[in-house]
């Protein structure tokens, strides 16, 4: 099975994240980059499916030079090879454009299964699997908390607000995963050493056959008009429980008309 | 006046609260038309009318009740082509955002997700407010290509009635085979009693590591029930298996914006704050006075939750009984 896992490098969520004042895009330079957390679950699921059914796991990343750190981590977990779509012209691309660029690469590489994390911790749109399925014309089997492959049949548990749906489709397909699906492995020392020798193909827009006029900030379909730090919340009333903490909390709720 | 398409959220019988909110927001930009997929439109029609839907486009059948995302996107794309709406609005739920994403690709329009506010800009165009990076930054954005597609978070605005006809009209869309390629074969509903849905609830009571074990979550549930609230949990609690994963509030779980959020035994790591920081009022109960969650508290009690919570529950029940 030819499995492609999408990996995005994001700013570490423990750091203070901000937008750049000049073009209102994510400031990636001032903070450490890490692999998007849910993408680790996607990698793990790809590795497990390849181990169970045979096949190869390819990492696909779009991002600046720095993103190669995340690619290495994915390879050290056990993925076989990687493709890094890297081009200054991609900077500032929105979800629509990113999906177009990734779909162009996936169209070249071919795939049986594309696996993504359900959302990234920076943009948090949660749309990539849906957009890619739409562009590639294959089933979208997303928000999976469990994945089973039987021949060309795919069955997942799709997380919903009320529990989950069992959803069936056939390969090739695009899936996205939620964190409940597995426990990502840590890279072993052997894995880290082996990753250094694994092939990483870098592609420019021209290499991937992507029209530079269709991607990047200037052509984005959405734009930030302005942004500001949220004003700090007004300091609240903090009381120490002296045996009446519950009663005082109830009093507060009453004054706020919640009860 | 231009139409504004609003994808109705419903469970096959009743309309969810967020749909009234979306219709209220939609009225700023034109005449709202609800889009109802699947069964139950007759039952839901009254509320759609109450909040200002002039029309209800209806697409029925098993392709909608058992389909996943693609059928909804296809119907909305066809309706958008036919009606040239001022905007298309849906709820920023997992599924709603996916519908927004597919629709954006289909009609080549920009999409904004997780809007917490929507207002006309200087040029009359639609400006969306988002709260990003765990609520640290507030962003105003707009769609500059095509029809604005906006997924709006539940509880972003109070629904205000503005009666309209809600005339049902068949959507008249023939689905492609591709849109039928994914089927729901079973729906599994987790037990949540009579509680409201987490993302829709006006009040959410969440428990964290301090709750200690699964059994103790009964305390959280009892407090929630005294307020008619939904129950949430921090990642520490769901990872430990104390409470089901779908109730997790935070960066890798649900984002909620209730009127009142009560964090019980939750320290308030950024991962949790990302999911609840836009709550209007925040109450904290935690024994550690240094817990970062107190920074967000409008009212906080430093104390043992096993003392404070039962007392609070009892007081609420007494006051409600009077």
C-alpha cells in the first residue's frame, strides 16, 4: 500500500505565538518549530497500516527550510522517504492554495491512502482532508478515531459530537485522524540514525508543475485586515475556601444571574 | 436583496441552537435562506421561521442522512451557483468546517473558519472576527475571492427572533456518484444523559486532573446538572480514561464559547485554555493558588474541590428550588 502522510511544522504551542506586523502572516521565525501534534498520530497510523498490510510510508511536507527538522523526525519514527515542497512563492498561502499545491504533488506521486492530522495547532481550520478529497476526487474519510483496511475496503470510526459514526469507503482515499486513534511511538536511536540516510526529495513550484500565480499571499482568497492582542481579562475575585467557598461561588453565580 | 445561505444544523427532528445564531448573523448581509439536508424539515421549520429564514431549501433522502460532508458541499455549491448569495454560513463544528472546506474548493471561494463574530466592514462587505493562538490574538479577516464561506462558532451571538415565512422549496440537486462514495453504516451515541451538547451549551462545567478518578466525575456531572450545563474534561482527564474523549475541551479537543465556563481541578495549560478562553464568564475551583487558570477567572475559589463542589451544588439546588 502506498501511504502518504501529510506533516506540517508549526510553532511550538508552549511559546508565545504571534503574527508578523508587516504582512499578518504567522511569525515562524521567532519561535521553535515542532511537528504538528496530530500529525504524529497520522504518521503512527501510517506506519501501523504499512506494517500490517505491507507498503511504503512517504512523508509530504510543504514549508520553509526549517520544516526539514519535522521531516527528519517523521523519518526517524520509521517513514521510508519524504517529499518537501519548498518555494518562497508558497509563503502566505491559505488553506485553499495549500490544498491545491499538495494535491498537485499527490497527483504526481500517486497514493492508495493519504493520512493527515485532523487539524494543525496553528491555523486550526480542520479542512485539509476535506479539501484534498474534493480536489483529488476520492472519498473523504476524516476525523477517524479508528481505521481498518480490508483489501480495498476502508472502515473508520468518525468522531462526532454525540459519539462516533462507523463510516465505510473504498481506496484510494484521504483520511484524517484524531488523537484517540493511537499512541505515537518515540523515535529509537536506530531510527534516528537510519533517518539520516533516508531519501528526501525537494520540489519547487516549477518541479511540481504548480502555477506560481495561484499560490502565496498575493493570491490568497482570504486576508487579514487587522489583528491585536486580546486585552487581558480584568482581574477577577479570588477567594480562599474557609468552609464557605461553595456558598460564595453560588453567591457570585446569583449576582451574575446564572442561578 | 441578496440571499444568505445558512446550513441548518439538526438531528433529524429539532434544529440546533447555533442555527438561530447563524440566521441572526446572516440577516446583516441579506435575506437568510436555510438549507436543510435529510429528514425532519417540517418539524424544524417553525424555528427557522422564528429566526428569519425566508426560504428553506430542502434535500431529502438517504444520501443525506447517511452521507458524509460531500453531499452537503455539493448541494450548497449548486445553490450558490443558482442564487449568487452574499455569503454561505455554517456552524464551526468538525463536520461544518469540512463542508466549508469542500465548498470552497468547489466554487473557488475563500473560507474562514471558527469566526466568533461577523459584521459589515467599511465597504459593507463581510468582516469575520477570529480568536487565534489559544485566544491570545483577535483577528479581523475577510474573504476577497468569490462568495464568503464562513464557519461560525456556536454561542458567538445571541439568536434574536425576526419572523419570516420559511417557505420550503426543493433544492433540486442531483448528487454525483462521487458524493455518494462514503457511507455511514452505524451511528453510535455516547451516553450524556439529558445534558446539552458541549459546543452548544450556555454553561459548561469541566473537570481535570484534580478530579482524581472516573468515579469522582459524578461530582462534576451533578454540579453540571444543577445548572443544566454540559460536562467537559481536560486532556489529562480524558487521557487517563476518566471521561470519554469526545468531551475533551482544548487544543486537541472541542473549543467552547459558553456564557459560563467552570474549570474544576484544571490547572489551565495553554492546551486547555485554547479551548475555552473565549467563554464570557469563567469560574475556577482549584486547590493550587498558583494554577495559571486563575489568571482567567472572573471568580475563583482556592480550595479542595471535594469540599467546594458539593456545597456549591447544594446551594444552587436550594436557590433553584426557591
